């Protein structure tokens, strides 16, 4: 496994643990645990996961341009879609 994948997995487990503990434990700081869990998911886990999944991809392959529309129409006429 790659290093960033391991870091992302550990951060995800820590965030989920914080959320579960915040919801199940009856302590004065349970709302803070829930807040830290949500912040960890949205500010740490999601950006790391997005970077890991998209780092070797070319964004131009996913943009709609005149050439890609032309290619889609040709494929539609040939019955590929």
C-alpha cells in the first residue's frame, strides 16, 4: 500500500472513531468529538482521498469540448452508447 493511502485510512478511522464516541459516550465534550470527526472527514480525509485518486489522471479527459461532443455523436450513431 502506498504511504498516502495509509495516512488517509488512518485519518478516516480516527474521524469515524471520534464520531462514534461522540454519539455514544455521555460526556461533556461529546459535541466536540462529533465536530472534530466531521472536520477531519471534510478537511483531511476527503482532500487526501481526492488527491490520491486523481494525481495521475489528466483533467482534459473529463472535460466536455467540441471534439469530445463530436466523438460522442459519432459513437452514438454507431450504436456504441
